[in-house]
C-alpha cells in the first residue's frame, strides 16, 4: 500500500515465515512422524516443507535482485 511517500510491505516477513516453516517441517515434523510410523504424514510434511523452503528461497532471490 502506498500512503504518501511511505510504502508498507510484508514481503520480508512472508519470506522469513516460508523459510522457518519449511525448516520446521523438514527437521522436526518428519522426525516425529518417522518415529511414530506415520508414513503418509511424513511424506506430506516433507512435500510441504520443500515447497515452503523453495518459495522462501525464490522470494529471497527476487527481493535481493529487485
């Protein structure tokens, strides 16, 4: 949004959340599901973790070069 000469942007927060949630899903959730023998949940956590991590890295690169 644009208010006069000030801009408000939440891209940095979104990028940090994507990266943090991706690392959390890949590191902690998959370990927990693996120990519990929950194969489908582990696979889903891995998939969403990699998607979040990828979106965070892509967003960071775009923000870095724009």
